[in-house]
């Protein structure tokens, strides 16, 4: 498949909640978007506008009310092992060690040998900066470290597409900045998964820090009201004037 094709497309996606009263609550009417290979796409929008719902549709966890989701040229109708979603509040299994929590994500993979699975588990624990903590349990870790375990768990399956739902929003700013750097470095390293990342966030700074392209989602039902390309060199300097010009521009669009 040519890399000029999008890795994922949403075509005329509509989604509504069925309420108990029998009424429907429209979340999206008509969303069209594409994620390209090797792209870091940011989606920003106010709380409650439908960002999590959109990611769950992209992950194949939720079927749209109408419209289609195309992943690598085929319609996506169920979760796909090549797509990983890291949840807003990731939960780890409390009675399993960090090593086992990560290993669990690939334990049932038939195409990998046992040695390969073990090597991958150790590699990704190392890449997220948790080597030395393999035998610790989730309760012994800080919030930032738990988030790192969740990231290792999302990446150990070698997904082509990583979907991040407000991955840094529950972290203190310093921890968030460090983790943002690591996500960026992993994505920049072509030898490591994932090829493409979609990150949704209500934090405009986070999105400008990481994304090549930003979509602004707004309204009820939500629409993509703007699209812009972030033409800043990496790693991006949050204190620069250009950085703030992007933040301001998006802030005006969102509010
Ligand atoms: N089970 C549900 N029934 C009805 N409405 C829901 C349900 N789940 C979520 N919603 C509504 O869908 C909207 C979008 O939710 P969500 O995708 O979580 O937004 P975001 O992630 O942007 O905060 C919210 O405004 C919420 O009110
Ligand atoms: Mg959400």
C-alpha cells in the first residue's frame, strides 16, 4: 500500500446517543477526516464536545450511527490489534507487576515467540523510562509512572496507529513535559512504533507542542471548524513567540 494513502479515514461519520427517554442526542453529524502515515495529528476541543467518542470510533470500539471508518484500506468494524488506544484514565491490573501488566498486552499473540514477547516487554518498559521497576506493583507507582506503564502497554503490541486520549492531563506539568518529550522521540524514531499518532486534548499547548496538524472540534453536534498545520521545528520551544502565535490562534477558534 502506498504511504500517500491515509492510514485512517472517517467518512461522513455521524454519532448519536440514544437516551432513555427515546430521544437521541447528536454528538457528530458529519465528520470527515484523514490521518496520514507518519503524521502526528492533534485534535483539540472543549470538554464534552466528543473527543473521547471520536477516538473510540477511530479505535473500532464504537460503531458510528452512520458513515464509515477506513483503516489501511479496509472498513474498520471492530477493534484491530494494529491500533492502540491509551485511555484518559488508564487502569493497570493491581495484582500484576509492572512487567506482567505490559506483557499481558501481547501474552496471547500467536505470531510471536515467547522470547520475542519477553524481549519486547523489556524493551518498551525501558523506552518509557521504567527499567528497574519491572517487579513493582501499580500501587507503588506515582501517577506519571502509571501513565508510562500504560504507554508501554499501548506500544508493546507495535501498533501502526496510536490513539491518545488526553494522555498528560492528570499529570503535574513537569512530569507531563518529560513524558511529552518521550512520546515525541519515540514517534520520531522510524524504527519504533507507532507510525502515526492521533492525540485529543483540551490543552492547546500540548497539541501545539506535538502535532504536525491540528483539527479544532467544536459545537453540539460537534464539527471540525478549523484545520491548521504547525510549521515549527522540533523539539518545539514553548516560550517562543511563534509557539504562542499558534496557541493564540487556536484559542480564538476554540473559544
Ligand atoms: N452514555 C451516554 N449517554 C448520553 N450522552 C452521553 C453518554 N456518554 C457521553 N455522552 C455525552 O457525549 C458528549 C461527548 O462526550 P465525550 O466524547 O466524552 O467528550 P470529551 O471527551 O470531548 O469530553 C458529552 O457531552 C456527554 O454528555
Ligand atoms: Mg474525553
